[in-house]
């Protein structure tokens, strides 16, 4: 299977259903009253972490996800059906980022199986005319349209969740050690960068299963995007234990120094539990390098083992050491989503202090735009073909004192005014009253 750990996807939630404008009609009941019901809620797009996936390769062929639209309300108080949610399975360890933000801020970190993040929230259903009845408004002749669903572009970044990470320079024998201790079958060859993507193996000991990741070889300058290092360093971030693999046939001290420098430049915690493994003791003349490596590790206080992945020398001791270190470093619990997954309710007009409106001059200099989150939502929900919709709109404008704000900004009769997607000519109430007199 192709390994992919960074993809960009587009998600769009379903639109809310429209409210219904209806009046009850029944024989011998001429004034049954309004009975238009609310529309349903649009479907959400949800990301869910699942076991069994180790790559984001599926998203290379399917990058757009659309949730279901809701049903419209009907007469006789029949509420519209909710739109169908779309649940997208992602591997554990998937980090969700906002691709449209300059900072690419993290929205969610899905670590544990079943953990969810609502990536796009379905639109609210419009309210039917039965919703607006009151003691003074017995027969409202308007209903709301449903809100559109959230639409956004996300960046999915996979950081593999492994208990042990095998790290080291190219051709150090990490894949060979993985095959020797876990039974995995990675591609093994005697040239650098044989491993082009992380390999996973499972070491089963007693009732414990330890996931081991063979991370592709680092080179000097990996943190500056040289070689494969920067692309795969993210997969080392979540490992509990690091096993540094050193080729005993080369300069062992310099090899270790290069890896530590790259980790430090990448911002990785230098205090993470780790051990040193010298590989290729089967090659003649490596005894001196093995001695130097052991002495240096004893000086810095790190455990050091020398093995041969080729013929199996020292592999049982390495397995015991890994198991013991993993047991001493228990797996941390998964974090929860870093962002709100539910829509933030806008304050109602009734019973609250209205938020002030903002008046902005249009770029062409021939009008004004009124900016106010609640007002723009009201405009989007009203169907101005309905009899009382314009009256409701006028009441909202009066409550928010939009006319006064426009005049303060310099608007005069006849100027173009934009609110959301709606445009109209400014006509102050006092001028209309003068014309009627």
C-alpha cells in the first residue's frame, strides 16, 4: 500500500431545510391558523479516528466530501428530515489543520480510536410560520430559509503512533533490525534510502503488543528539508521510546551526533527515553568501534547494546531491553479535539442588547455595506417573495438602528446599500413619511 501522510481535502456540510409557510385548511374550520413546520438540520462532515489504517492514501483519489441536505418543512406541522452525516475514517494520529489560515493552526488531534471531530457543521433549518405566532401576530405570512452548511479546506497530517521508533542514518540497518525483532518484511538492500516510507512491525511479548516504526534514514541537514528526514521526522514525535541504530562499520560517534543535532533543530525533546544499538557486529574489524560506542554511552548514561541483525547475535537481549523500556514508559492518554465541534449560537435580538452595526464604504465609492453577523443571517434566511418578509426585515433594521448608522456615515436617499447578498436603495423613513403627507 502506498504510504501518504499529508493531504488536503475539501469538506462541505449540508444545507438546512426551508421552513414552511402554510395555514391549516379544514372543512368547517375556516381559520385554522398557521401550521408551517421547521426545516431539518443539514448533515455534518465528521472525521473519526479508527484502528487498521496506517496511511492517508485513500484521500489522494477522493478529496471532496459533501454531507446530505435537509428536507424542507411542510404543512400540518411536518418537520423536515435532517440531512445525512458523512463520517470519514482517518488513521489514529491524524492532525487536522485549517488549510486556509496562514498559521495552518491545529483544529484537532485524533489519537484514540473513536475520537471524532466535526469538520463541517450542517446548516440550521429555517423556521416555519407556525414558529412566529404570538398574541399580537396571529397569522404570520413568512417563513425562514435554511442556513447553508459550513464549507472549508483542511490539511490532514499523519503522525504515526508507535511505541518504539528506530532512527539513524541511512543504511544503518534499521529495517533489518525491525525484521529481526518483529517479523515484519520491509524492503532491505545494501544502499542508502532503501526505505522510502515508514515501516511498522509488532513485537508480541506475553500479553503485550509493541508497535515499532522504522523511520527512513536521516541525513545531516534534514531539518532544512534535505533528504527524506524532514518529511518523516513528524513520525518520531509520538513514539514513547527511541532506539538509535548506529552502523559499527562507520564513524559511530559522528553518526550519533548528527542524529541528535537534527532532533534538536527540529524541536524534539532531547530527554525522551532512548537507547543506543550498534549494528553489524558480523563485519570484521568493528570491535574497536563497538568499544568506543559503549564507553561514550556509559559516559552519558545511556543503555548500549551491540547486535547483528544479519545473524541474530544480541537480538534476544535487544528484545528484552525494548520490552523493559516500554513498560517503564506507559502510553499517554489521547488528547481531545483542540477546537469547538459545535456551532456557536448567535445571540437573539429579543431580550438582549443588539450588537452595533458597522458601516463600510464600497470600493467603487457608490454606496455602503452594512456589516453585522446577525443581520446578515436574517437577510439570508428571509424569502422576500413572501408577504410579511419585508415587514420583518424592516423591524430588524429599526431595532438595530441601521438607518441612523447609515446617515451618520454620510448616506443620503438613493445611495446603494448592501447587506449580505441583498442590495437596495437607501430611503430613510422620515423622507417616506414626508412624501405620504
